[in-house]
C-alpha cells in the first residue's frame, strides 16, 4: 500500500502524467513552525535538471501545502500537499509501447494489476518520491529543531568509482584477522563531520573532490554511450537519542532497511560495518563502552552503526544503500514485446544516466520518516512509564540508574 | 512491536528464562493439512547443540500447538503455539551483571525500557526466533503444497571464507566494463538447483564441500580463541508467481529487507546483483525478455533477483543477508560497567562462536512469512478484480493479454 | 489517525478554511470503470444548501480526481482527490472566539493539540466528510457493478418524530413476551424495498411522506427558535455475500459501529433488532433456517440484521445511527470562556438546525467502505484456500458442502 | 483478525475444545508492578458457574503468565498468557451436529472458512473472551495506579426489566421539549458513585437491589422455559484525562463502539445520552462550560458522555451495550439442517440463559484496552510536542493557556 509509518505516517499518490502527485502527512506534532520553504528546499534538491549529469527536463516541483498549518504553525492535523505535473498530456502511443522495458516495472505492473498507465510503470515513476521528500522534510524540521538531529547523505560510489576511504585496507589472507581496518579512520571522520553544504558543492553530491571528478567522468561516459550506471549512497544520522526501535520485528535497522529498499532502483542496504563487518571476529567488532568527555556513556568504536539489539544507542547511525543502474537507456536492447515477439527496443527521450545524485535527498527523507516515527513510539512508552512509581524491588543491574549517574544522551 | 504481517500475521512472546516462548499465527488459510511435525522439522534445524560448531546446550524445543487445528486440518483461526523453556531458573547474579555486554542489547534495552530481564538483552535472545521459525514453517507448508514454492537458504560465507562462486571475476579497471561477470555462472546454477538436503549434508550448512571444510576450520579457530565470527546467508525462493509486492512502500524487496534485518545480529541485505550490481552499466544489468520453452514470458538473465519495480516477476528470488560476529565472547574485553567504571568483562558459559548455520532456517522462515503475506494481499486484488467486466476501452498495450497469450507463470 | 481500512483504505485531510479538503483512496481494484460523476453524485447529496432545511451556504464541492485513473478506468494505484474550499479566508477574530462552543470540539481540540485552527474544531468540521463520501462512492461503484449490492440510508427520526413503523408494538408487561413484534412487518418491508429515489423525493430524506412532513415542521421549529435538533438515520445494505467480517475483534458489526461512530455528531449505533431486541427471549429472537425459493439457505426472520457471529449471512444488513442535535446554535448560551470567565455565547452565522438529511450519504459512504474492505479481506482468504486440495478427512458436518448443495449466496 | 490496539495491543487465540485459550499482550509499559492475582480477579468474575443464574460448568480458568514479567515487574516486552481448557475432548458427534444453530455462528463460520471446529462456532465461543479480560486487567492495573481511573460496568436491564432510573421521564408530545429529562438525576448520580463491590453484591450484577430481584426472576423464568433472555450493560469510566481519541476515524467513541461490538452477542452501543439524546434540542443537550470547585474547567451537564469531537473532555465517560438473548437454547426450534432438510433442533447440555452478568468484566476489559491504547497514542503526541518552543505568533484563542490558567485535568 501507499502508506508508511505508524504514528508519523505518510500516504502518497500519483504517477507520471496524471494531474498531480502528492501526499498526506499525518501525525505531525502540533505547534511546529513550518513554512513552504522548509519543504521546498529538499524538493528542489530532488528535482531533475540541476546539472548536465541529470535529465534536462525542468519541472518546477513547487509544493502546495493544503491543510494542517495556520500562520506558519502546524495544527497536529494531516498536512495535505501536492505538486502539479507540468506534463499532464496523455502519453503518445508509439511502437516502443509494444515492449515492456527490460528491468523496468512495465511488465510486472501489468502482471500485478492487469492494466497499467500509458506512461509505463505507473507508481514506479521517480515522481512518486516527491511526496516522500516533502514528508521527510517536515519530519526533519522537528528532529533538527528539537533534538539537533543532522541527517546527511552523499554519493559514496558511481559504478566502480568509490570514495577511497569507504572501505578499509583488505587483508590478504583468510587466516589473518590482525591487520585489517573495518572502515578507514578517514571515512569514520567523514561520517562525523560531513555537511549538506559539502555534499552539494559538487554536482555528483560526493563530498570528496577528486573522487567526484572521476564519478563525473563515469557518468558522462555512460551518457555518451546512451547507457546508464548505478552507485551507492551513504547516509549518516547524528544526534538520535538512545532507545529508538521496536523489538523484535520493528528493529530500528529493519525499519530503515524497509524504508530504503522502498526507494525505486535500490537493491542493497547495510548498516554500520555491514557486509564487510561479517568478516571480523567478535573481539574486533564489539564496541566497548566508556564514559565520554561529556559524562555520558558511549562506545569507543561504532561498528554497530548506532544500533544494538535493534535499538539506537545514541552513537551516529550510518548506512549505505545500493542503487542499480537506471533501466531506461536509449541504447538498443534485444528483448521481446508483451506478446513475446522478439525485437529491438531503444527508449526515446532523455533519461538520467545515473540517479544517485538525485537520490541523496530521498534517502535523507526516508531516514527522517523512520527516526520520527520511532521517536514518537518511544516517547509514548517513556512518557507513560515515567509516571509509574520508582522500582525498588529489583536488583540494581535490572533497573536504569537514576539521573545524575552515567547513561545515554536522551 | 512483536507482530509481523498484514493478512498472514505472527505475534511472538518470550525471553530466555521465562516459562515459555511462543507465538500466535493469524490468517492461516483454512483447510490446510498441518501436523506438529511440519513445524518441528524447522525448529529442530534451528536448535542449538546440533554439532560441535554450535553451543552444546541441548534444548529440546518441542512445539505444542494449542489451537486453530482439528484432526490435522487448519480451521483458519489463530494457531497458538509454545515451546517450554527448559531453563526457567532465575538468572544467578554475578559480577558480570555489572557490565553491559559490548555490542549486545543489554545497554540499549535498559535505555529503552528503564528495566530489563535478569538474563540480559531480553527479547534479543535467540530463543525469540522460535516463534518465527514455527510460523514460517506453517506458511511454507501452504506455499509448497499449493504453488510448489521452494525456499532454500545456505551459508555463503564465514569470516573471509566465501563460497568461491558467489562473486564474479573482478575487473581491474574502473574504465572497463567489458569483461566482468556480475555473478558467476556456477553460482547462478547453484541458486537454481540447491536443496535443503544438500545444505544439511554439512554442519556448516554450506553446500560446497571444500568451502564448508574451510568454514569449519574458521569457526573452530574462533571457538578456540574464545572469540566469534560472522558470516552471510544466501537464500533463494523458487516458484513465486508474478505480481507479488505492494508498491510503493511495501515493495517485495522492502518487506524482505525488513524481515531479514529483524533477525538478531543482521547488518546487511542485498537482493539480486546487490551492491556488486551497482557497478554494472544498464546495458549489462538489464534483464531482457524472451519466451521460455514452456511458453511463458521470462528474462534471459536475472540480475534483478526476481523483483522489478517492487513486484515479483516469477523468476527466482535470491538475496544475501549479513550476520555480524556474535557479541558474547568469553575472551576478556576492556569496557565499562553500567555506572561507567572501567573494567574487564569475560562472559561465562558457552556461546555460539558463529550463528550462521543456525540462522539458515530463520532466514527461510522470514522469507516464507513475506511471500505468504504478499500472496494473500495479491490474491485479494486479483480475485476482486477478476469479477469486473473485461476492459475494452483501453489501448491493448495498457491491458494484460487474455489467457492463451504469453504472460507470467501464475 | 486519519486513515480507515486495511486493504481498501481512505486517508483524508483538510479543515474548514484551508486550501482544500481531500483524500487518497488506496486499494481500489484495477480495471474499474470510474468517472468523476460517479463520485460527484454522492458529494452533491452531501452538499449544504440543498433545501431550506439546511444551511444556505452554497459550496459547489466539485471533486478533482488527481491520479489512479486513465481513460475512465482505475489503475489499481491510489486515487488522489480534492475539493477546493471556496472560503479560504482566515477566520476573522471576534469576541465569540473567546468561548469554546459548548458540546463542540473547540475545547477538546485545544486540550489535545495545545493549538487549534482559527475556525474552531479543526477536523471536526463537516467538510472533513467530503473525502469519506468520495471514497465511499468509489467503493460503492465496485460493489454495485460486481455484486449488485444496494446501500440505502434514510432518515428514521427527527427529534421525537419517528417513522411510525420503525418500532414494534410495545408489550405492556415485563412478564409477557407473547404478543410483541420486534420490528413491525411494514418496517421490515421498507428495508427490503426502499430506494435512493424514494429517499430523495423529500428534503428530509424520510421515505414516508406523512412522517417527512412532521419532520419538516420539527426542523423548522428548531430553526425558528435559533435552536437545533437531532435524529437517526437507518441504513440497509442488500446483496452482501455471506462470509464477510473478521472474527474476533474485527467482526462485521464492530467495523460498522467503528465507521458510524466516526461520523461527526453520532452517539449511538444498533444493528438488526438492536437495543429493542435485547428484550426478546431467544426462542423469539433466533432466526431459524430454511431453504429459499431460489434454492439458497436463508433465515425466516432477520433479527440478526444480516450478521451472525460477526460474519455476514447474506441476509439484508440494517442498522440505525443516532445523531445528536448540532452543537452550534445561535441562541444565547450561558457558559464560560477558555479562561473560565462566565459569559453568554451566541454563535454568529448560519448553521444547520438538523444534520440528519445531509448525513444520509455519509452513512452510505462509511457503510460502503466497510463492505469493500471486508470483501477484499475475505476474497484473499477464499482465493487462497480455494487452491488447497479438497478435505476428505473431516466429518461432513465440519466441511462446507460442495457446490450443487444448499448454501449461501456468494 | 485477532489483534486489537495500536500501541497497547492484544492478540488472542483459542476455541472451546482446543488445548488452551490465551493471548499476547504487547506494549505494556515497563516497570508496572503486576501479579497473577491482578489478572485472575477479573477472570474469576468472568467465569461461569458463579451462581444459579449461569451455566453450572465449573472451569477454573487459572491464568498462567508466560513472559514479560520478572520479580513482579513488567519488562515492557510481550506478556504471553494462557488458560488451559479443562475439556479438551474432541466433540462427540451427534444428530444435533447436522443443524447449524439458529442465530449462532455455526453456519457463517462454515460459509467463511469452508471448514469449522467440531464444537461449532469456533472463535465465537465465550472462552475466546478470556484473553481479552486478562489483557484488560493488565491495562486497568496501569490506569488505576497512575491515573486513578475507575472502570465500573453493571447490568442495566434484563429483558424488559430496566434499572428504573436509566431513562428519564418520557414527554408525551412531539412538540413539547420543555419538561423531559434526558437521563434521571438518580441515574447520573449512580454513574458518579457506583463501585464494583456494589455491582458484585448481587448475582445479577445490577446495583439496585429491587431491580436485581426482578431481573433474577426474569432469568429464572427463561431458564425454566429452556429459553434465554438478553439485556444491557452500562459502563462508566471515571478519571480519564482530557485529550484522548484520534480524529477523525479513530474518535474515542468510535474505538469504544468497535471494542464493544466485538464482544459476542452484542447488537447495540450508545454513549452519553445516546439514542434518547437525539430527541433533545441543542439548547438542552449542549453541555455548558464552567469552572469546577477544584479550579479546572468542566461542563455543567454531561450529555456528551465525556467525549466531544471524538476527544475526551475529562468528564465521566459512560455508555450502554446491548446483548441479544443467547442463541443456544434447549427448547425445540423448527429450522433446517446444513443440507436444507427441515427439522427440529433442541440443543443438548446446559447453557447460560442470560449472559449479561458475566459480560460485565468483559465490557470493563474492552473499555480498559481502548483507554490504554488511546492514552499511549496521546502521550506520544504530548511528549513530542512538549519539547517544541512556546508558540508566540498565534492569537491567544488558538493556543492552550499556559499552566496556572484554567484547563482540563491532565
């Protein structure tokens, strides 16, 4: 279905060539200062036509807030919002319509629904993500204002061009655990400091200039070959309080994985040390505790990526999302028509050769939605439990120390 | 919360040292033949004490079905089930209780709830997965019986010991796309044919004997060092009909990622070509259509992993899940107590040095739950839409061809 | 939250003076012929200004369908829809704003959210129901087209003016069960035959001309006294197949009660014989089975109101909903300001003296939503179970007779 | 499905003759002192065999708590619980099995599932309510301890024997509003003061001795006639804070109606003045505001029943639920067999002639579940909004007065 979230909930509608795409954002805390510009900023980062690396279509994507706000303050009631589709023309029929685009959603939508939009893969259109980005911007407004939470995503690879520091030095032997780094210290530092300004300073949204240049070349090579290329987006969330995430099925990372794999063209997700961390022994991978300079409990390393047992531990949350190369390419492809007739398909029009730069605000938006929803759920529990009498009958190791003693940032 | 699924729904309860762990499975189709043995088989595969690679505790894990079945036939009503905890003793206090175990859930549970079970990380106990495995076995019973769906998971790596065919040959240059394989043909063939019998023929549950031997050595090395090691589980689902998965937020792979990342100790998920596929250009990664020998539409390659646009396409679904090394190790660790006092912790008792062999039936169970739930939702849509009059007013490329023409296996 | 339904789901947004009110309808079966007029018809019946009995505001309430439909056929994707608010002016401050209107939502909204719309009770505005009516009209389109289901609501009382046949003859003695009717036979006949045309033939929407005249007088009396009056709406749903409703918490009547009590100003719900039926002994209240002329199984009486054990039995479903008198009256009321200062409030502007005539399409809409959602859920179960092998091991009384034998209409 | 609630959630399983009936209660606040006796007390009130007015079966209904509690303190994790069925014998086949019991769930269960339990209507068994009562008792423990909330239900009618004060004096004329009471002042006083001790002091659970005697006679008359009789239960919830209930679909009264109509044999629900209140004009029905002696804002009357605009207003919540006469009677009934053959059915065994005395704790339990769930949801909102900066840009009538000024009890 088209709804995401339990207490902070977004529902979206719309496909490529209908009247508008939009969303209803339900559960926004009342009393939040919110202006259209708070939403528009992220929408504009998602917009195509921002550089010669993306599709030259220029859609304005101006958001129209419909409800739930008065005098710039949220009322706690649903916020309706929509963005007009500038191109509402019915799709012109052409011979390419006889072909389901390989690795696109045309064929599976037809199998699923028995009918499909003339524009093809219906809701798999990138325009569907507009509603998510708008909703995420609203969530982020709260998270930033109240908790100082910072959510920054960036492009960590395009094709085989990787941010060099994103993987540690590879040990040569299966039998030797002693020398490897799980992630390089430069990369860990990048996660701790990277800002959106740094990310946006290059059209690729890779905050490492030399790599960004090579990524640009890789994208242009794909574009010139009428081809496309995939990549990865890494995201860090700084400042999330401890205690978010619902055991057992709605662990924080499970919701995050759900959110990320719901973005079009995603195929992979890893949190913290991820796949690479599976190679390290427990003695190296475990994050030991210590008291931080500010007096709060923390961990010396953070291979867990800010989540332990499905619950946030107030360390930075970081994860990586893999996006396949866009399916729509204008290069000729040998494939078959809906009726099975073999033939050659070459997509018309202009297409993004690489989506990861535009995916950056979408990843941030979905991350915001997960944090906000989990925060509300945990706030329900904490506020409700806080009214109970203090526990005096349990051994001290079973009860959280009273304030004044060491514990997590909350 | 402790519930997973929309129409096929499992809710679990229980932690390590309480009276029992169990589950309620709601939404099982009525009229399904079901015996306790159908559930017990998978529970026994999950059980510890199966080989010298796992913890020597010998819990019988005998399932007691409580309701929802009469004379070996499901009634369509909730199936209550439970497994007694053999060790219901209250946890003995010891000095180790003063320490939150690094990378375990002790500290985060206490932050979240303000109180925790004496046994430590509460619901993060591996025993919680008993309810999932039981529920998954019930779902699988239907999927196998009616659709012939086969779900087979296996261990694809332990530490740095990888099933050799699981990754293709690595191209050396960023600028050269021409020679690489995305996944090797041997690995693709393994996915198409591997059986549970093959998987269970070696204690590591790796269906490649030579690799399995090296994995064994790696696990024993961890055990002897009082350490632990992580790994990956790959799973293939064969025979799923086209059309499953709910755009946009509940894409098939999004639900699958959610399910897998809800398993304790998981940190990573990829479907189809996964992270590696992000490096390939669209012209190589796209799965072209063709008519299969049986007359149905299929794809020549399957880098999508059986899902396009969030919807299954009747090709094999395959994915990989990364498990970190177990956090509980008996090696001494420099860390801090709950109150911040630095010190050295060495866990007592016996622990799994590597969980991936036992994780195999859990991955299969969660996969079954996702398929079953999505199947029910899609059946609702199809059955409801099938009663509508045939569409005659749309262009033929917008409507699914009538039966007799080429389309997916359903 | 602002979402209703599991598989057929409506989410609404909007309050009185914002830009628009609207809804997203998710889960509509694909392939359904749907024109704006199908939705507009019910919206127009809900509209104020239809007669001198309702508020003279004339809002056009023209629906704008945004998505999910092409060439007049639904795509199975979410249908976005909105209706512009003609009066989007910020509410002018006045002294009446110092007072929470008695029995209105002003005070409770402020308690709940800490902030409220300038127009008062925010989402408790009657305009919120526009989204429901639109969604209900879409559901009804399917139900009528495929199952021939008819949903007809009508006004059964205004103040003390009751449709005479709606209650049976009252037995005088507690000790005498022998002579009473539970409902009169004329009323039962009305339920079996009443049409929307009959209902709309009088401005009160009471299909009994003489009573309708008395109701008119009662409403005019309230209007002239600057007062208001309540009433009841009875609704019948004819043609619902057997088997809908989900035991145990989502019984058909439980969902129906939920739906009806979510309509503004409702205070009461009863299905079948309702409160009056509680007075009858089982021997008189039980609906005995017999074979109908068409060969299907039915019940001789229908005091159950079409639902037994929470599941529909293919008999007519009928229920009654009580609406209190509108809280907003222009008569002076002794009450208190938000700060507790006692004073006199007289509402300005024009208000509906009685809402039940306009509530008729809202009741029908909510009924449609419940039937459609339950139908989808039951279709999921039936379609899934229908693929299982026939049951041969159970006693015949435990298994539904194969087709060809007597059973319910489905 | 078998789950109720969003953040405080109960899932039940079990039918009459299976191994056990039980529930999983998820979302209980951590740190709540809870002993088995807290649950057992309400279960024992629900138990049959308490007097000669109920069925003489003597089932012990001893609850076994499985998880989620240590040393008498809840952990915040799911609480599994079960009650063994003492009669687990497979149902003996008899000729009566050829007949679906009129107005029972036998026939509809078979229509819905295609298969049914040998014992008949499966989950419609009264034993299913054990899980609800246990869950409700846990919720109530919190509500009482922290908020001092009191939930008291009682029998307000049996057949035509009504608690005399439950309805006001009836005005004779449609045209005369001036003299009637909506509810009598004695009844309003009863609602404000009635205790469980008073309710339990008579086997009928009617807290008015003279009426209770007449109810007893009515029940005995039904029993002696091998017949049954219905009745109503009234429930009051005192001490609920203002602000609970989620506009628009999950209004407090909508959830309450849903909860009550999910109890077996219920046919009707009304809150506050209910159906009778629909007859009163707004000028008499509106609840005017005033400052209470304790300084908080309240209403002079409470015809709204503690809910306005779907949100609680801190006044007493009271409602009435109608239960039809039990369908199972041993009197002979002319009806038909499953295959349509006409015949005479006389139920064997012993049956409750009237369920309302035993329904009292079930109504209380479902009320507890609704309050607890809504409280958690509102606590999420309040706790989250409370961290926002104070609103300074809105007119004062749009913002809740700061503490120190008059407002609701919270």
